[in-house]
């Protein structure tokens, strides 16, 4: 198992956009490694774990690593794989206004 993880290219801009949402908190976990998801979002009294994969990469490059698969299989709580800001907002139940542009 790797001690430290790496980040996908969309993680930094994704987190930057999430941090603009009032009341939402983001904790970056990607440096934990060992399959731990990339970040945790605190929203409305709940915590959500997310594994970010880059939508610009081919599907074969977006697969979970063996460590990530093991973490997801053993974790008894929520964890979601996301590609875009819209994916995260959908998990959180945050609806955008009509015509909102989501930059991912």
C-alpha cells in the first residue's frame, strides 16, 4: 500500500469552487494515501467522502486503484466517485438555479 496518494488534475479547481459555497466546508484527504478518498465535505451537519477522477482522462485512467477499491469495499459509510462539480452537488442535494453554468 502506498502511504501517500496523488491528486487528479480536476481536484484543485473542484475544491476551489466548492469552497465558494456558503456553509460548506472541505477537508483535503488526498495526502493520506492507502486508498483514502480525496476530500471530505461537511454540509448541513453531515460529512461526505469523495474520490475525484478527472473527466478529461479516458475511462481506463479513471478506474479506482487497488487501494481505493479496498477502501471503498471496507468502508461502512458513504463514499462517492465524482468527476464534476455537478456530481458533488447532486450527492449533497444542492440544486443550481436555472441556467447556472458549472465550470467542470
